[in-house]
């Protein structure tokens, strides 16, 4: 453990700190205190409560039978094939959607960045899907692919292929809907990154005879690595918690259940507060793990994208 | 800037105004009873208005619509009742959930005298399904059952008359396959699929649970010959040409649409089908010829030698245990479930009544040419298992039998039985 290097100022090893810096730090704490208190009340308390509940066998409709069972709920969840099936489904959806969104989102960001004519129109039309409520977009996609109301099969001559009748075709539709809906978010974050790349560098590279591709891979991408990683991180965290599309389109049938849907069913449908909380805590830990891998592993600096 | 400020002020005014308007609802005087209803075509709202007026100012009933499917309706009510929501005075309850609500103390039990009064003249099925532990918890309001609906032209071409000679599942699946028509059932992963499985198991002479009243210590009975026969029917349909292409996602309405379409042949579905088809004609979305072509018969048999046990459904009225106006709520229940109200409701909503006398009403018999079949079906029906853990049992069965085309008769019933036990003992996720 080499915690000393990073934690040095905190443990009070004498580092010369000016009066002003100390005052600024104190002011910072005062300014953020209200937000911190509110966050503790609305985030930390429910999380700790979930952690506490996960140690019980407890049903909302049978409160008398509540019983402390320690970590047994976690054992049940982690040894259950259904949990691992939902994890696999979630990972597949996350990887596919984030990868596709990154590519399309980057293309959109370039368009939004470079477009000269009709800038507002282009930017607005790219962003519209993001403004649509997820449940509404999920219904729209569901109806488009459904056999009774859909037009997709007609367009592509698929006859009565039931998209939601099989696992993989259902996941394809879920992914498409998710990609359509959130690519704009990705491109917004990437646009902020693009705007950070100094124009001078581009010009210098152009003068030196760099081709378009060389400028992209040698100048643009390296200079916006931070923005890309932040965008990917945000979208990965979001995608891993995917719920709405699955809820609307398949309700978890055909093995399309995601981890958050599993938590919802244990917690809300079955009112099994103990097991449901255990699933939720594990979901939370997975999300924390993803964030940790990005931030430590890929050295993403969250403060590097100050939209300046 | 001043423009933006104007907008901000305007928005703030609207918000404050709507907030105060929302608070202004509870004036002194007659209390307002909140009745949580399942969605229908406006029939319950009509009864709410009628019974408000009939109370001579003693109370006013306002309705709040619950979600579409039974499972979500229960979810919403459980969430509110677990938090002791005092605003739930009356609720329209799907009978399978009554044991759970009763055990959890969510419902005000009717006294024996009240129960006698509210169940006088009611069919036995709805009374039984509204009773838990010897107490009436939900007053019979309307009763539902499924019939076999068929297109007369298809049956005729196949040379059968299901209305006269009882048919088996195997028979109609074969006939429909040969004729290029479908047999529509509810195959989506939801409560409707449990209705199908439960009816098939009952029709084969079996049960889902051996001792449903035992709660967590229940012994499943689905891993039996009856369970396997039920699975065989589902597998046969799922793999036949008579299956709807979207069988694994079909619910009541999707099935109805397909049945009314070009490939419609047979369908098992609730009683509202006929009324809904007539309404579609009025709305101009369906040909009268299709309605004229719709025939009905008793639910198909699993075993040719054994009469079928059709599914039972419907709605019972419960009084919230935490409401502040229970006396008024009781009066409202009396009014809503009266013979007159139930007749009015059957005519308006096209849902069958829970009272026997309604089926003898001349007007009802005109609107429901199948009135006698409905009554017979209600009397012969088998309820879904009555347990406080119904949702878990139902979900476990559904998941073990889904998707319909992949059901293995040798494995699905055993799997369901094991899953029920494991889930109730908190040994697995569901």
C-alpha cells in the first residue's frame, strides 16, 4: 500500500500551505456544505438503508416474519444462475451500445463542430432524440417492431418475424432504441472535447502537410482523450443501469432481463426487500467498480473537461 | 433578461396556483372517497357518479385508474398500502391477490352480517374468491371467465360445432393448423399466461398447489400428470402452425386483434371480447360480418373425457384498512355491488356480473346472447391458487413454462414445482 504519496497533505505531513490557500479551502467547504448535507440525506441515507435491509429476510407484505440473516442474501444472489444471466445480458447491451454510440456520436460531434450553414438546425435535429422521454422512445420502437402495429417487417419484407419472440432479436431492438436515444448525449460530450482542441495545432499540422486522417489520429484524438474517456465512462455507467427499454419492450421475457430490472422485480414486484436490496447493492458495487476501473485504470481526470 | 424574468414569474404563478388548487380539494362537509379502479370503458366511473348521487350528499366517490395489467395494479396498491395510505377508501381487486392483502392487514374485513348482505344472490365463485380465512375481504362486484371463441366459418369448414359438442385443445390445434388459421392464447410472460396454465392444469384434473393455505410451507402439485398434460398442450400449440407468430408476447388484446383478422380461427379469452368487437364495428374499425362470424363455446377440454375447468377472474371490492371514512365506504360498496348497479355495469362494461339474477335480465340477455354459457362457465370454473404468496407462485410457474414453444412436458412442471418451493424459502431469485 503506497497510500502515503497521495494522502500526504491529509494526514498532516508539514507541507507549506499559505494562509490564503487555507482560507480558500475553508470557504470551499462552507460553500459546498448545504449540497453535501442534502446529498447525504437523499443519497447516503437510502444507500445505507439498502445495505441494512439486505441483511434481512424481509417481505413488505409479511413484516412479522422479518429475520436477520447476515450475508445469506448475497450468497443466494451470487450463486443464482439468473443473476449471472442478467449480468451477461447487461454487459452485452452496455458494450454494444457504448461502442456504437462512440462511433456515431463522434461523427455527429464532428458535423456539429464543423458545420457552417444551418448550424442551429443541424445541432437541434441531432439533439432531438435526447429530449424524448425514454419510456416514450421505448414505446415508439416497440410499436415499430411489433407484429400487429409495426412497419419494420413490411419495409424489409420480414413477414411475421417476431422480433420480441427471441432473445437476440429482442436485444437488437433494445440496443437500437438505446443507441438512437443516447447518441446525442455522447456527441454533446464529444463536441465539448472537440472544441478544446486548439485550432492552432490543426493549422500547424495542415501547414506541415498532414492529411485529414493524420490530423484526426495525431492531433484531434490525442487532444481530446480526456473528453472521450469521460463520455465513455458516463455512458457506460448509464447503460449498465438500463431499465426502461427492457421494462417496456419485453418486461424481461426471452432472457432480456438487465440487472436493474432484476432488482426492480425482487424489490417492487415481489416486495422481497432483503433480496431486492442485496441485488441493488451488488448493482451499485458493479457501477462503482466500472467507475474505478475507468478512473484509476485509464487515468480519466474528471476535472479535465471543464467546458472552456 | 426582463423577458426571461416574466417567464419565470409566469411559471411560478402557474405552479403555485396548481399547488393550491390541489390542496383545495378537501372542503368541509361530505367526504370524498377514493376508489382505485382497474381500467375499463368508463363503467366504474359511471357507478361512482351514480352512487355519489344516491348517497344524498353523504359522500362523493372519485375514481383513480390503476395500471393496465393485474400485476402492476397490485404493485401500486401494495406500495401505497404498505405505507398505510389513508387515501385508499375503495379498491377494485383482482381476486388472486386478496389472500396476500388480507394477510398483510391491508383490507377491512366485512362483518358476518355485512358479508351475508353483500353476498346474497351472488355466484359462488366470486364469493369464494373474495373470502379469506372465513372472512369476506372483497365484495363480489363482477366475475370473469374465459370462453372458447371461434370463427363460425372456420368451424363449419372443419365440420365441427364446438357450441354443441365439446372440443379438446388437441382437436382445435390440429384443425386450425390444417386450415391455416390460428389458435390465440395469452402466451406473453405475464399473469394472463398463468391464467392459461392454471386452467389447463385444472382441466386435466390437477392443481398447481397441494395446500395453498400453507403459505411459505406449501407443497406444489403441478409436477403431476395433469401438469405434464397442460405442458403438452402448450408445447403442441407452440410448435404447431396454429400458433400466433408472436405467441410468446401475445396478451388478450393482441390475441383479439389476430382473432378478428384474416387468420383468426379459435381463441380463448375473457367475456369482454364480444362487446369489444361490437364497439369496434360502431367505431368503424371492424366489419359487422366478422362479429356475425364469432361463435362461442365452453373452454376447450384437455382430456376428451373430462369437462374443462375454465379460468375465473373478475373484480371484488375491498375497503382500505387505513381509510378515514370506512362507514361511508361500506355504504358505497353496498351501492356499487347492488343488483341494479351490477346490471348497469354489465351492460356498460360488457363484463359479466357476479350476481346470478343479472343473467336473467331481459336486456342483459339481449346484449349477451351467451349469458347462459357465461354463467355455466363461471359455475364450472377453477380459481387460481389462493395463497398469500400468489405473485411468487404465479411468476415461478410462468417462468418455468416460458416461452411456450420450448416447453418440455417432462421438465417444465418439475421445474415449476421446485422453483415455487425455493422461491418461497428465499433460496433463489425470481
